[in-house]
């Protein structure tokens, strides 16, 4: 397996590829080139070359259960979907399922008034929104006696969506869930 790393171009040594891979794995979230630079001391050019190599190693290989994904201008290492569905039960969810459903409704219908969302799912929406705001996944903006809810800039990064535009997020969710527009 180590022989695969020998093909790395001069700007990225075996050690540098493993260092960037370690940074992505350890972060457990999408990170920017600057964050990787700060953690590893590598130049942006070497980091980008290492990421390109990691994409070859993980994304284009049937021997790896991991993949490198781009979310906006950040990168993350995650399980490939085919493996994630089999191991999901082992991972403790960061966001409870019922709160995740509320988040999906906000993302799909954004901007949405909290009062309208309450009519959809009931009074528990207030607790759910508090959790989502605390996790910085949802923004609120006062509007009269209610609030308007939208996803934050962290939302697409958290879910590996390569856009912050509400319409593109909606299309992504529709594709992933099989919803016809």
C-alpha cells in the first residue's frame, strides 16, 4: 500500500500526505487549507497537492472506506456512503433524529418563519431551534412576533454540501431524499 504514495509529485512527500491525512482525520469536520497549514506547518501548495493525492488514494480506490470531500472552501475526510450506512448505528448522533428532522424542514423551506414551522411540527420546535442555534447550524432574525429561520454558513460545511445558496441546498436535499420538485 505504501507504494501508492511513491507516485506523489515533488511538491508533496509521503510524510506530507500522511500529515494532511492525519489532520483531516483528526479534525472530524471540514477544515480549510489555512487551518491545516496552522496545524501542520506545510505550505498551501503542498497541502493542496497532498489533498489531490489523498483524493486519488481514497476516492478513486475500492480499497478505502474513506473519502475526501470538499465543502465550500474546506475539506473533510469521511466514510464513503456505502460504508456509512452499515456503521451508522455505532456512531452516536451529534444531533438527535427529531431535531435533525426540524433542521431538514428549515433547510428545505428557508427562509421560514418559526410560527409556520410550529404549525408543521408543534411547540417542540422552540427547543429544537434552540439546539440548532447553539450548534450554529441555524440563524434567526426577528420578524414581528416570530423569527425567520435560515441555515447558517456552517450548515453546508457540516453536511458536505458544496453551496451556501438556499436554492442549491434545497435541490441537494431533494436529490438525496428522492423528493420531486
